[in-house]
C-alpha cells in the first residue's frame, strides 16, 4: 500500500554521507580543521562578490536563456579554447553547480535499468546520481602501486565497458585520490567507447589543480577528454571547472558542461 510518506526505494537505499556526518559534528568548532567538503578556506574574492551585488542592484533577477547567458557561454568557450582544442558556444551549457551539471547530463543519458561503469574511489555524488535514476553502477577500482601511487588497470576498465554499458563516469583529476588519467588512456578509452556505443561523462572540475607536466602542449591543466574528442564526436560530455573546486575559493557555485550539439541544443527549448 502506498502512503503519502512513501519515498522511492532507489533513494531510500542510498547510504548516508560520512562526509556530511563529520561536517555536521564539526561545524562551528574552532578546534577542528574543516577538511570535509571540496572547498577552499578562502572566501569568495571581492571582485566576484561585488559583481554579484552589482547584478542584483541592476535588477538582473529574471529568467535568462536556458543554456546560460550568451556572453557567458562565449567567454567560457574562449577560456576553454585557450587550454584545449576549440569548443563551439553551441556545445556549452551553464548550470548552477558542478553537481547540477553532472545530474543534468545523466538525466539526459540514463533510463531505469541502464548500466554505467565508474572509476572508483570517487566522491559519492557521482555514483549516487545514476542509482537515483534507476541505473546500476559497475565499479572499476584504482589501486596503489609499489610506490603508493594510485593507478588504473586500463585493461580491466576496457573489459568492463561492453555494448551493455550506457555511460562511463570518469572523475579526473580524481577526488579523493589525486589520480589523473593520461592522454594515452583517454584516447584508448574514447576509441573503445565509440566501438561499444558508450557515452563518456568526464568530471574535470579539478583540471587546474594540476602540478604535473603538460602533455602534448597542454600546460597548466590536467589532460582532458576535450583534447582527444573529435569535433563531431557524439560520445562525450565534459563537466568544466566550477567556481569552488575549480578556482580554489569558496562561494556561489557555477559550472558548465560541454557536450554534443543535438543533446544540448534540443534541451535549450525546454521550460
């Protein structure tokens, strides 16, 4: 019997967040270092706060384009092109946060009963989202090598991705391990996913928190699927850096997702 207070089993079965549990216990205590959320201890810079205040004072509080302000999308396209190969404005959508960008992409791709593969460990939201949507998650684990560095068994990952796999979830640079997928691994994964018809959903919000050498001319950021994806490729979505984790300061979230024209373009007309 269904009662007004019944909730979906897919949501009820999700484990509680240990990060949130620790945060709730430690907030407000001066003797505890706040290492729980993926945010800096730096407040939002004055320029960002002042721009937000000016926007409110100017009355910019009405609905805007579904995919984001055109001038903002143009700026994001230019920013991205300075780091990677060009991405057209028509392939960029602005969202309220990185989590929102990832959830919107998964809502666009996944149906109940679908299978996704995820590289783990990873921050829990990324694997909880497909479960909320009724998909199953198959996990491929990173493992420490003899020097304690987290590494990926590429053969194991490719074997896990089959024609049944609707999407691959990759968080690189990775939270919490710091592992990053190499350019060669990205190329191999993308080629394999094209063969199996699998979407690649790459969460790259930490790409500027990169202290390794540049690969193939990519300086100042981690290797990205944007560097290996073809302009006409259908099989990828990339979550671009968002305010807090991507820029190294706390504050109002904003993120963008780059993806295929048919997928994003059609959604720009929805209410």
